[in-house]
């Protein structure tokens, strides 16, 4: 079975990307025929004013993926804009997507609110249509994503269904494979995001991370170390559960019983985080200076993806009765 997922290149990856999406990708590599894509055109839908950092952001993300264990020789890893067929299928999908489907997409609404984009541009409205094209171009049946992307995948299913119904059956309906752990909250309790300045980055040193761990929001009703707390509303415990599930139930019990203070729990979490990320930091350091090689791997990935995309588009043009 084929699988596709993508990520916008928006700079350094943070722990939310890892827990909410990339760990899920990693676990799929041995079972599926995986396509992983740097969604640079998607990045342009919101960050079109200054694109000077885009090449660097793409490379940083690719190096981060490699350091995490995404295998560029086993999976097909490429940059969206290197395969122009995405744009062609996007255009055709645009013809069969009713506007109200886009207007009620909650993920799109959130993006517009988060980024204070008054009056979204046409490109942003098309965001889910482009995403549907990304998936359908490779006839992917499964899409590993975080829960925030679920509405986009549902829309992709509807668009593909509309195409199959109107023309002929070309595409499978893709299923979302949701990450087992949802995205972790940022240091201020809101969704973790670079633009909100509340992220813990994958390449941070333990010293840089410590003050951020200290900021994490715990149960506001727990004032003293010996007060019983509610771990269900504690960011420290969310992280603990995601990163070291083995002894998280013990912390839950101890917090409720007033045997585990927040300061102590944060100290322990700082250790968990630093040992969790240390293999990544080492692998990432070993990749320094290997941009050229990584660029070659991405080029080879784009060629392999392009072959599949070209085949699909032949079928699509035939189905739509366009010259081919
Ligand atoms: N919208 C996704 C995100 O922001 C990125 C993305 C682009 C994607 N194209 C995709 C995800 C196709 C899955 C499949 O995370």
C-alpha cells in the first residue's frame, strides 16, 4: 500500500512535529511504500512576502528528517515544486471543488485566525485542494498526519470521490492515519508553533531547554509541592506520557497523592527530553556539511516521484477528455 505525507518547510523542526507527525512517519517506513514531501508551495500560501529563506528552510528540514531516520533511499523523499504535475492536478481538482467545501474547512479557518490573515488570498483558499492533489497524484491510500490535518484529509476524500464520480474511477479514497499522540502544547499552553515563540526545538542543547521546561503550565490549583495535583491538565505530564510512557503512570499517581512537586517533575522531564533528543542531536551534527549529498537525494526522489506523477496525469487527462 502506498502512503504519502508532507510538511511545510517553515524552519527548525520542534518536538511537536516529532511527536505529532514524524514519529508516525518513521514507524510506517518498513510497512508501506512511503512518499514524503517538503510542501514548499503550501508554505507560500501563508509566507509569500519574504521567500529568501525558503531554500535554506527546505534543506534544514531535509537534514532534520535524515537525522531522525527517514531513509531517503528506501522512501521517496522530494520537494513538491520539483514535480510540476502537482500544479496541474491542483488546477483540475479546483474545477470540481465547490467553494462551500473550502469555506467550512475548520483547519483552514484556524490558519486564517492564527495568522491574522484578514481576507485570505486565493492561494490559501486552495490549500486543501493542493493537498488533495499531492495525495491523489501518487494514488496514496493512507496519509499519516496529526489530528489538526484530519479535516483536510476528509476534504481530499470528497474531492477524489467527486472526480471519480464525474469522470472515471482513477483514484483510491485516502485514509488518515492519525498519530497516536496528538501535538504537544507549547511552553505557554497554546499550540506549539515557531511563530508563537513557544516551541522546544529538536536541536536545542539541554541548557537551552531547561528554562523552557520551567515555563510549562502545570495544574494552577497545585500551589505547594505537597498539594494533590491534576495531571490531566498538566503540560509536564503530557510531555512525560509522550516521551517516556513507561513511568508516566507512576508520576500520575504521585502527583495526585501530593508526592510529586511540579519543580521536581520538571527537573525529571528536562532529563527525559535531553536523553530523548540526544541521538537526534548526534545524527544531526554528523550530517553537517552534507547538503550537497542531500540535494542529490532530493533530486533523485523528485525523479522517482515524477515518473509516478506522469503516469497518473496521463490517466487523468484521458478521463477529463483533455488532449494528451
Ligand atoms: N498541510 C500539511 C501540514 O501543514 C502539509 C501537507 C501538504 C500534507 N501536503 C500534504 C500532509 C499531503 C499530508 C498530505 O502539516
